[in-house]
C-alpha cells in the first residue's frame, strides 16, 4: 500500500472515530477536496468506506456498554491494545451463550425506533474482538478498493530540462521526474523539457505547453509545441490533441496546438498519419518535409507550410543547447557563442596571443610569431597561427600536428580573425564586405573575416561534447574576397584559401576580388577532430586582400543510436 492509500485511509478512520481536532478536520477536508476535484472516483471510494464503517458500527452499537465501545474503538488498530487484548482473553471468564427464541408476532409496516436499545450482555474480550475485527476489516476493504485507484503505471520521465518552470495551478512532476498514467495535466510555463517514454520515444516539449502522459505510447497535448522522435520499437506512438490524433509510422515529427485547439504537424523523418477528430474527415498521410493542419471546429485537414526550424528538436542543459535542426555557425563560435546565435558580432581572436578582441585596435602590419597559439578562452577553438611555411611545415593544432601544404609567406599579417565582414583602414573608411551585391557579416549571411596570413583550427571533438545526441556530418562555406576592393585599389586582390582536416587538404583555391564566391562542401566523420581554415597571400603582398568565409557552418544531424 502506497503513501496516498495509507494517508487517505488513516484520515477517514480517524475522522469517523472522532480523533481529529479542528485543525486535523480542516486538513482532512482540504485533502479530500483536492483529491476528489482531481479524481471524482476517489469520492465514490470515500463514501463506500464511510458506508461500510457505519454499517459495522451500527451492529456494534446494539450493545449497551458504551464505556467498552469508547475504550476500544479508537484503539482498534493500536499494537499495544492488541497485546492487552491477548492478555485479557487469557484471563477472561467463559460466558455461556443462551439462544433466545425468535419472535414471530406480526410487525407493523412502519417502525419507530425505541428511545433505548434493547439490553444485551456480552463480555469485554468478545466485544473487543468484534470491534477490532470490524475496524481491521474496514481497513483492509478500503485498502483493496483504493489500490486500483492509487496504483499508477510509469509512462515517462524527464530526461533533461532547461530553465523549466511549472505552473502552480496544475500538478507538478514527482521529485524523481516521473510521469504516470493516472496523472492529471501539467503546465510548463517556461523553458524546455525532454521526456523519455517507457516505449523508447523521445519528446521535447517547449513552453508554454499543457500536456498529459496518458500511457507509454500516448501523449496528450492540449496546447504548445512537442517534437517527437519514435524509434522502430515504439512505432505507433500517438500524440493526441483537441482536434486530431497523430500516429507515428517510425519517424520524427513536430506537433503544435494553438489556444483554439487547432493543430499543426510537420514531419522531419519517416511518415505519420494525421487523423481529424471528425470521423467524417479522411486520414492524411504526411511524409518527410510535409506539414498539415487540422481546424478544431470543422475538423478539416489541409496542407501547411513546412518550417525547418519550427520546433526545438534537441536540448542539452549542460551546454545550453537548443537545437532546432540544421546547422551550427562557426562564425558564431568565433564570436564567443555556442554556434546557435549566442555569439557577439565583430568579436574575435588576436593572432599573436590568442586573446579575445571586440574591435580592431591596430591598423598596421604585424609580424607573426611563427608559433601556434592556443585559445584558452574559447573551448571550441583549438588555436590560431600566422601562416608561414619556411620549409619545416606550419603547426596547425595543439597536438603538434604540422601541415607542409600551407604556402610560404612574408610572415606578417593585418587585423584579427573575427565574427563579421567589414574593413576599416587608415585610408579606407569602414564598410561591409560583399560579393555580387550580397552583403556578408549579417544575420542572414554570417561570415568569418581572415586577412592573409592567418589560420584558425576548430576542435570538432570539443564541439561534439556539447551537441548531446547530435553528430557532425559536413563543413560548408563560401570562400571569397570582397569586390569592394575595386573602389580602393587599381588592381585585383588575390589570396590562397584552404580548408585542412586533420592535416589533409580538403579544399584549396586561388581567389581574386573579381572572381565569384567558391562553394566549399566537405564531408566529415566522427573520427575527424581538427578543422583548419587558412588564408595566405598569393605571391604578392597581403594589401587589400579582404578575404572571408561566408556562411561557414557545420551540418549536424540527430544521432539516435542510443534510442534504437
């Protein structure tokens, strides 16, 4: 018997026995009110228990020894009283039982209860046994009746949460984060949670949301957003809404319910069946990249726009990761962010010492140290270096990894590596870098500016550690030199741009200010650790070589192997 069963049974019996003072009585009434409001069936159990108790007590009160009743009834379940009873039974005299003849005279159709009950004699031990047995019977009956009501089956638990705040007006999760089939609705007012159902399905819920975990294979969502990943073994997982049922066919899908109960569904992987609550409306099969919506009042199903970043698909409270799908921005990381928009524009790394800079502070030429510099302030950036191959190779990683494919240079550089795309020199006014009319270093087109002769290495393993159930599949970018050079220089600028993975050159191109942007797309595996970007002068000086990497991203996908 669990705590709730014991508590309710104890309260009812103590109240019926008259043991509760006013404070206890109020406590019981509040507890019963709360329980019956949330679960009306509990009220039926309560009245049944009271009925059983009154029935048994009415038989006991046929005896006239009120002192005996008052003495033993409250102590019916007390261990000391039971011991006392056992001792008293040993010493009690035997009382012969006399059968009385059954009265056969006619009785009126309507009875009037006499003011005084008929006198009947019985020994203390006999009466105590009856009362104790009655109380024990009531206790056992109530326990059996309440067992089914209080027995709950675990359906899901909180696998992770990020800044979650629960409403005081709804039930709150248990201390261990478990949800049960008989739980009522929960309201997540702020933050995100990740639920892992007993069936193996993973669901990310973002606030505000009102939901209930009905079973290990069913989530009820009355309001808000939920994104579900369903492994093969849990196929058939269902999300119920006020207007629809969404049945999984082995997939990942997002469900959104607005305040009117209308629902929208979009599929990231596999297929789902979208059913309207209106039985007259046909089912709607959705595949990857498709979306559908259901109007609650009419039950009509229609197509909807697919929004790739419309749902939070993964969370990681440790790193503050809220992944909506898609890509991780290396420009954001250079700006001190986590790759998902938390970085600061124009923030970057000084080549000479690895310090973080928030603005350009020096406009002249700098001589490189010809040494690799670790960047301790940014866990995702392994280090930076001045690219100058003097025949011995250039160190491009903290492990001592060398590259002999980086060209020999003058060994000097200008500026710093930063999140953004602008130039501001002694004789050149500040302006944004661009190509073919497209401006870079903006929200829609982020960029990393790297003048020659500089290099930067990202630690992919450090990034993976923060990605939770995500994996890196490729690196993509646009490489180029701003065509604004034409306004300030009589000749074209040129630079040699390279992408090196674990010491192996995967991309290299000699680019100029009048050449188009060059697309970069490099496949990556889980074994790859170091991704290096290098920009060097092309046999001339580095003047006006305003080079940048447009939209530099790591393509990431959910790694669901642990949930299969």
